[in-house]
């Protein structure tokens, strides 16, 4: 049986483990939250090294992307540097393929007509594939990287603007503590609504679920949420906001969706090759074999 384990800087309350069959292979898939404890996070990776088929970095990114350049968070790379045998993924390879394709698929299948929507993507550098595809199909889009990532009230409205700002700031940002820019541990469950006007103006809200839930207002009436990982509690909370529907980009397994780092770990395990050797077509080929389509969850009819 193949084993994929996501070790997360997030809350342990979201832990989950189950067994399933994927493309004829038996898998045990687990998520271990470390409640933001860096020492526990580091030790878990080292303890699991060589004992599982793939390790996922959860609640954090190794890589952020802008244009053709990738930047690694120095702190996260150091924490996983003790892993020598097992492939380590953070979901960035899958984000660049699955999430890019998800936007085109949503448009093609008529789930949304982005030409008529107003989109807020809470962070583009975290999901640059999604950002690029949205820029192609949606003329009215706001990228919230400065607003939510750096606390600077400057909405970015073009992909070129994201590229310019990213090329200037990411070499600096990725050398600073990760928790300055992304909630870890118990903070992932805290709500600190920010920039309500950006949410109010948008009809579609896209991006990382923890960013969305942390910063969104209580009223999301009639809006569509496009994200990756939703658990039952997340769906129940979205219903209270009046949101119309959620569309998840990762496949549904065991009644829920897992983060992109978990799904990338599954693909790496299936192909038996390290992530640096995989092409966009490798990822898309496995997704096609899985029969993947974006998953629509009706919230308030």
C-alpha cells in the first residue's frame, strides 16, 4: 500500500486519515497538523523520511511563482532539509496545472461565464497558474496579494502588475519568517475580516481557503467560492454567509477534498518519479485518467 502524508503547520483539529484505491493502487492518505510548532513540523518530516511514498508540505508553501520565476521560502526549505529519501511536494506543481485547467474547465462547461463576473483572487503568487487563466477569461479581476499578504491597501488589477510587484518583493519576502504572510497553527481558525469592499464588489472569490475564511466578511450572499480544501465545518460556515456555491479544484475522496500538496503526493507516488522530473503533461495525464472535473457544492439555492 502506498502512503502519502501531509505534514501541516496548520491546526491538528483538521487531521484526517483514510484508505482508498486510486487507479488500481491502494493508498493510505493522512494529514498531520503541528499547530504551528516548527520543531514538531521539522521532526515529523525527518521521522517519516524513507517510510512513506510522498510527503506533502501543508499549511505553508515551499515555492511561490511569478512569471517564469520560482522563489523558495528559505525558512520552509530549511525545515524540510533533513528529508533525504522521500519526495517532498508542496502542491505548487499541481497548482500550476490543475488549477489553471480548472478555470478553463469551469468556463467551458458553463458553470460560470467569467466574462460577466467580477473576480477576487486573494493571492496570485500562491496560485499563479490560476491567476494566468483568470486573466485570460475575466476582464474584471482583482489580485489581493498586497492587501492580504502584506497588509498594504493597494488592489492589483492586472497580471502584469502582479509580475512587476512580485519580481520586486518576492526575493525579500521569501527570506522572512513564513508566518508573517500566512496564518499557521490556531491562527488558521481565527477570523479577522479585512478589506470588505473587495469581497463585496466580487461575485466570485478564488484562492487559498485559509486566506478566504480568515479575511472574508460574514456576508457573502450570492457569491461563488473557488478553492481547494473544504471540510464539513467549512461548508457549514459558508452556508451561514449566504454564499451561493463552492467549486473545489481537487478531486473528492472519502466525502471531502484534500489540499493540492496531498494530491501532488498521490500523483508523484503513482508515477514513481520525483516532482522535479514531472512535466505539465504528466500531471494532466494522471488527472485525465482520474476523470477529474471541478466539484460543485450547492450552498444556498
